[in-house]
C-alpha cells in the first residue's frame, strides 16, 4: 500500500521557475506571449462563469419563484443549497488535485458543472432544480481554483503574486455583471435565458480547457479512509450552519424549531470531526493551527469584512427595492459597480507587496465605512445616481480587500507548512461564505426589526384628528374620484395609500439604521485591524525579522505532505 505523501509517477526535470507551487498545482513553463494572453482570457472566462451562475439565480430569484410557483422559503433553498455543497467541497478538492492531477480535476468537475447547467434547461420542476443547484455548487467550487491556475500561466514568475490576486479577483465580477445583464435576459427568454447563458458559458469553459490544458504537476498519495468520516461530519455540520443562516430570516429565527435542531446537530458534528482530526497523523484540518490566536484573528477579520460588505447585497439592493426602483433603472448603477470592481482588482494586483499589504487591507475597510455612512442619508427621493459614489467605493474596497487577505493567509500558510494547504483553503472559504451569510442574516433581521419600530412610531403621529393628516387623506381619496364613486371606498383607498407610504418611509429609515451600524462596525474593525498590524510589526522588529506578508510562492516541487 502506498505511503501518504509518496510521489505518483515520474517527476519532470523542471527549471526552478517552472516547478509547481505545491502538489496538485500545475507547473508554469515559459509560454510564448500569444499563449499567455489566451490563458489569461480563459482564466477570466472561468472566473466569471463560476460566480455569474449563482449570481443570476440570487438576483432574479423572484422571477424564478414565480415561474415555478414557489414560496419564499422554497426559493431561498435554491440559493442556500448551492452554498451548502460549495462550502463543503474544498475539503476534498485539494486532495483530489494532489492525487489525481490537475488535468483530471479540471475535466471531471468542469464537465459536472456543464452537465448540471444544461440540465437546468430541460428539468424545470422544483425537486430537480434543487438537486441541480446542489450539483452546480459542487462543480463551481472547482472553478475558482481553475481561474487562479490559468491566470498563473498568463504571467511570468516575476509577477506571480499579482497573477494570484488577479486569479482570485476575477470571481468578484459575477455579481455586478449579473445585475447589468439580467433585465435583457429576462426580456428575451424569461428565466430560461438565465440558465441558457450559464450553460453556454460552462460549455465554453469546457471547450477552452480541452484546447488549452494546464501543464502537468506533481501527484502524490494523500487520500485515507478516515477522510470519508471527516468529510461527512465536517461537511454536514457546515452545511447545516449554512441552512440555518440562509433560511433563518425567511422562516424567522424563533418560529421554526428545526433551526435550533440543525444548529445543535451542526455543533455536535463539527466538534466530533475536530476530535477525529486532532488525533490523525495526516489530518484534513490542522486543528492545532486553527486553534492558534493568529489564525483565528485572520479568519475573524475576513468574516467581519464579508459581513460589512453585505451592505451591497442587503443594504443598497434592499433600499432600491423599498424605493420601488425597477431592475432596468438600476443597470447603470451596477455598471459603475462593475467598473469599480475591475479597478479594485487591477490596483490590488499591480501594487500589492509587503509594504502595501497593510495599507490595502486597512484602506478597504475604511472605504467601506465611508460608503456606508454616505448611504445612511437616504430618503424617498433617493435615486440610483445618488448611490454611484458610495457603491463604487464599496465595490472597489471589496475587490481590493480580497488580494491582501488571500496573500496574508498564504504568508501564514508558508510559515506553517504546505501540509496545511487544505486547512487554509477550507477556512478561507468558510470565513468568507459564513461571514457573508451571517452578515446578510444579521443585517436583514436588523432591517426588519427597525422597520417595525419606525412604522409604529410614525403611525402614532398619524391621527385622524390632525388637520394635516385629514387633508392628506382627503387628497389621496380624491385621486380615486374618477374611478370610485363611493365616498367610503375613496376614504379607504386614501388610508391604504397613506399606509403604503408610511411603510415605505419606515423601511427607508430602517435601511439608514443598517447603514449606520455597518459604518460603525467598519470603523471598529479598522482600529482593531490597525492595532493587530502595529503589534505584529513591533513583534517582528524585536525579533529582527519581517512580518509575514505575501511571500513569493514556493518553487520547489518536493511534496510537503507532513503538517508542521
């Protein structure tokens, strides 16, 4: 029986700059310029495809719910189950690449994603839609790694750090792009147009990787029987946490007992998985590293940034819905967001180094705070044009934050040892996904509670004995005079119209409260992260070393299979 970490097959005699970063990643030979350009375009295609598929579903969920006759709870499961399978797959994807090779990894998972995307076009009942979204989550989990690997082939070794940032950053483009193009797709082919685009992009990705395959890397034996138990426990536990966060606001937290049972089961499963992993010689998750203060602070900062970035998906998008703005009226706004996202990725990739890591990380948090406080001034007269600046700042910050966060984590990984690559991959994804889900749940719940509070407060000041209120009701009722002859019905219509405006005003005030909370959290995290960077710099100075900033990726092809 092969030993864990034993090399599979022959290892080519690579030049130092051509060697894979680690087992499971491709080598980086010297391609001519046309090939580099093609690999960069393939990376962009794969990155956009992986993020655009789920974004199209979440952005257009009301239309999909209506076409399938779904309740809000059933609709929420379509996006939640995608994340449930997506968040768990990183437990196996890294080992799959390491043992079976990058080419087989590419073809298997991209083919799976493509088949699921095309099946969406023909199977339009709810159970199949749910199953296909789960399969899509599995396939899409591999696309972010593929985008990064193809981007690495597009640049020379001297720009490898920037290539990593670009490869990770292209997945940010899907969400704003989905809002820009969704209206046209729905008008052309209703919800089938969304699935058709996702399927065509997946097929284009599959054709591209078949024509331009990634170079071979190093393969090693890594799978063990205990991996199945860990995957079942940890993957199942994380999936249940996702289900609670994704559905809690819809079914309401204290009204659905199954939320509590799921959360309790998740705690038990994750705890048992941690005990199993703690005693293994070659664990999937390096529990000793995860339990360190530095790693926990790293995950906390990522989760907090993802939480406050929910200002875009929950805050700004919810505000525009409350204002009654149609998707067509928001297209230009999200075009600005898309351009700002591209600018953030490019700026981060071209300027990120050891000296700029901390300023980029802190600067992104500060920009989020500024954007949130700008949005906190919304009124019923607010239009998309009034959000251009704030949303551009948030989009730029979101794109710029990802690079330094990823590279700081890579720096910690290299000091720990490449045997913990799965731990880093899983925890980085978990921190981002759970941070975003928790942010959406927390901020959505806060908005609901504050809207009820403001509605009650405003209603207390609207009494029929108030001359101004009576005059307003009479004016509103008069608007229906041409179509409603009964004075009693006209008065009821006037009351209904005033109630609608009261609810709208209460929602706008609640969103302003949400924006202020986001701004306060961002300011607090800015000072917290700044303190951590200062303490780290002081400690490194005393030790006569340097802070663990983004070091150059390793060039040795020797497998690092032993956890440090």
